C-alpha cells in the first residue's frame, strides 16, 4: 500500500471523526461550559503528547517557535469558534460549512501566493457562496428552522471557525516540509489549553474546580470528553497532519464530505435534528460547488 492510498484511508477516518465530534460536544455541553470543555479536551490531549513536547522544546529555535505559535493560534481559533457556535446551530450544518474549506483554501492561495483561479473554480465559488448565503440568511427566519439549520449567530461563528481552519491548512501545508506532524499537534494543543485557561479566568471559573467537576459528572459526559481529547484530538489531528504531508491541501479538504453524512447519521435519530428543503437546497449547492474545485484537473 503506497503512502498516497494510506493518506486517503487516514483522511476517510478523519472525515468520519470530524462529523461525530459536534455530537460529543453537545453531550458535554449538558454539564460543562464551552471553555471548560476546551480546557478538559485539550488538557487531556496535551498530556498525551507531553513526551513529544519535551523533545521538541529541547532544541527549538526562534523561527520554529514563531511558526508553531502562528499555527497554534489558527488551530485554537477554529476549535474555539466551533465550540461556541455549535451551541446555536445543528451538527449537520456545522459540518456542512466545513465543505467550504477548499473554497477558502483556494482564495487564500490566490491572495497570498498569487495562484491563478480558473473559470471552473470561479463558478464553483459562486455556487458555494450561494448555498452558504442561502443557509445563513434562512436562519434569520427564527425558530421555524432552528432544528434544521440553526441560528444566524451560530452559523456565522461556525463560518469563522472554517476560515481559521482553512488558514491553518494553507499555513501548515506551506511550512509542513520543515516539521513533523507532532510539531503541529504539540503547538495546537498547548495553545488551545493556554487560551482556554485565560478565558476561564476571565469568566471567573476555576480550572481546578473544572477538573474536580469531572468526578461528579455523568458517565456519558465524561466518556464524551475523553473521546474528544483522545480520539477527536490526538488521533484526528495526527492523521490529518500526517496526511497533509502526503497529499495536496485540496485532497485533504475533500475529507469534509464524509463529515456532514456522519453527523446526519447520528444527529437526526439521537438529537432530533431535522432535514428541511432549505437544508437540502443549501447542502446541494455547497456539495456541488466544492466538488467542482476538488475534481478540477491540476
């Protein structure tokens, strides 16, 4: 099995894991606040990669530190925006918006590296923007579609998360040849932990009391937090970052196609989320637009 095929399989796994992550977040939100969840999730993840962190920081240079901090901030922006936004939108829509990643990656590469944008890609952008704008504007209608497409502010927060994630993909792909996947894992988890501690302190919530609350939390919530920390953080981001070194950013971005399907498979029967004509029309536009980008001959 060659590296490319292994990367595609790994990306398939990350696509499914990405789709179910919002479901675990929603379970954890029953008993913990968003910043507490981030602190616990990435606290667990950072402890697991601590041996790697020690190795990296033994011989780190200023340029490496700067690259790691930038990557960590983009990573943290993604997880913070999605964690807050998921409270006000549906799991399906949150993952559907991540299909816009190839679009944002393409735009970033054009503005940063002057990469040419073909007519096919322009058409795909128009279709993607139309679909996402339709969903966002439809969420202004109020409670009628909340169980299907969420609220306007929840969807806008998720779009901010997608922008951060797309920037993270472009940046780490650009500098990825100089670093190992573990380098980005360590800085991503470390930055997320530090940022969550800062937000907890400003929210007058004790990090120590947050940890202590784990001992009185329900088994389902504890299991969700552990899964988020181990499977949806360490395993997910290691596979994703490793795959990013093997294939193009566009192929990596294509894994997001599995995420909305995985989210729908669980969110509809277990969380009462609903399909609607509005959701289906918006989803088809985003699917079609991003597919045009991903299948473009390069």
